[in-house]
């Protein structure tokens, strides 16, 4: 059974019960009032009995209490009547018509005197229901007391006559109100039930729109809040799953690339050792190949150290302690460390460095400058130049490093900061770098909160590639 039907039946039964209870209560009240009225009339008859021999007091009592008194008596063997009110002649004529002769009066007196309370309440019959008529016998006279009974009796009779209309109207009104009330309560509950089914299916596309200040409206608000939080949590969980999958795929790719990078020097070193062991061809003189073996070991050591640095910055294990350093000193020291490579390629280093102090971590900034400068020198054509420029702004310094003689294709620019990514041409010369240099640079600069980019620069007579990044200035120097 639907919730609308259950609410409707409940409210309708309650309304019907209330209606019947109200009617029965009113009926009980009227009957109680009737009993009080009858008790009042019984008391009147006792007063009249005591005052029948006191005409003045009797007339005053009858007048004050709006009581009609009729008397039937015999005189000279004839039945006599004493009418006191012509308004009830219909009642009098009906009752008094039963007395035809003296014998009828005598028999009625005997009957009344033998009653326990010596009085008789006339059955209404066809009499006017607005009166109560009682009779008693005193000194062979029959006294008929007629008391008005209008106030309670009319209302009671009206209630009895309109019983069907009252119940019918009450049932119709109760049905309408029950339906409205059932809809008012059950509709939001139905919406809440529909919404919870949506939530159970992880569908957060809908919201409850239930206005009010009651508990149902508060429940709807809490369900909307729950829906938003669940959606946020599930979206966050999905993002985490995607990130974990990407990280897992990245690790697999990293291990594959690492294996590829280590494979070449290991293969070369293994071949040299096998040749020396078997004394094959030129390897009969092993001392001639010691330098080659040392180079391959150094290459593997560089790869392993780069992997360690990459892993540390990936999980942010390496602590970054920012301290003020002179920018020109940092750049010049790292350029000097590469003098051997610069001389081999006959490259000219041109600098235009502004005197600035930057906040950096010495170990990590050396890694950045070493990798960027080494990369620029390697990709610069022989007998060409590498340019280093710095520009000072309010709270940061912009460093730009240009290598001349070549451009990077657009596809490589999109992947240049990925680990172990190098163009096919550069992969042939495995001795240059490890494929992790720019990836480590990216990790460090992001830890600094720096902006960085690499792009091609084309002029009319040459090509170049620029790598630029920002470093925070030590503003305390300006204050001093």
C-alpha cells in the first residue's frame, strides 16, 4: 500500500472517530440536561402538592415558574374542568376528554393514589414535545401540571433530526481534510524516498526542494547536504584513483625507461669485460680499456644519482631550506664547473646578470642551474654561444638561458619535462645526461613556487631555445 493511502486511511478513520465521538458526547450532554430538567419538574410537582391549599402562594409560584395547572373535579355528580391557559387547549382537550363521568375521575384518583410516588408523567404521544405533563390526585381532584421544556428539548430534537446530515457533512469534510493532510505529509516523504534511492545508486543529479521549518524540511536539508558531501567524497576518490593509476603507470614507465638507460652502459661494460676475459682481438691489452670501463661506471653512477634525486623530490623527502644567496655568484660557480664541456665545444658564455639576492636552497638550486646549463651547452652548436640574462622585478628575479643554433620540435616541447624523455637523436648519445635532468628541475622549481617554461626563439639569421624561470628575491636586502 502506498504511503498516500496509508496516511489517508489513518486520518480519515481518526476524523470519523472524532465526529462520532463528538455526536455521542453531545447526545450525552443533552440527555444529561434532559434528566436535570425532569428532576426540576419532579420538584415542581412536590411544591404544587404542598401549595394546593394555599391559593395565593400557589398562583405566585405558578406565575414565577411559567407553570400551567389544570384541575379535574366532580361537583353535583358532574365532571368539572378548571382551565388556566388557553394556549394548550389541544393538550387539555386530548387529556381531559378521557373523563366522561364521575366514575372516570374516581378511578383515575384511585390509580394515582396507588402509585409509589403518587404522581404520573404523561407519555408524550401526540402531545406537544415542548411540555412535560404530570398529574396527581388530591382531595378527589386531579391536578395536571404542564411545565415548559423548550430550551433543551428543541436543540435535542434538532440534533436528532439533523443526525444524518451532520454525519454525512463530517465524513465529506474529514475525507477532504484527510486527503489534503495526507498529501501534505506524504508528498515530501515520497520525495525523500525517491531521493534516497537515487543516492543508493550514486546518482547525485537531483536535490530535494522541501520548504518549511519542521522536521521533514530539516531532514530534506540534511539529505541534500549528505548528497553534496557524498558527491564531493566520491569525486575526490575517483580523482585519487585516477592519480594512483597515473602514478602506477608512471612508475611502470619509469622502471622501463630506467632499465633502458642502464642497459646500454651495462651492455658495453659487460662486452669489454668478456673481451678481456677471453683475450679476444683488441682486448688482449686490458689496461687500454680501463678508462672506458670507468666512463661506463660513471654513467651508471650518474643515472643512479639522478634516480635518487628524482625519487626524493617526488615524495618531497628532500628538505628545502631557503636562504639568501647572491644570484651572480650562483650562476658563475655553476658555469665554471662546466668549463671542460664549454671548452670541448668551443662555446662562448655571454652573461648580463643584475646584482640581486635570491632566496634558495643551495643544494637544490645547484641541481637546477647544473642541469639547465648543461642541457643548453650540449644542444648549442660548436663555436656558438650560450646567453644568460636576468631581470629584476618587485619581488622576484627572472632568469633566461638561451642556447643558439637549433630549435626543439613542438612534440618534444610538450614532453620535455617528462622523465627519461629525449628525442631519438639524443637517445643515440646516451652519455649525455640521464633523461631526468629537466624533470628534476621541474620538481625543484615547483617546490619553490616558481614559474618556468621552455620555448623556441627564431630570428632572421638564427634559431635558439630559451629556458626561463623565476626565483623569489630577498626583500630584506632592499629594506636595509
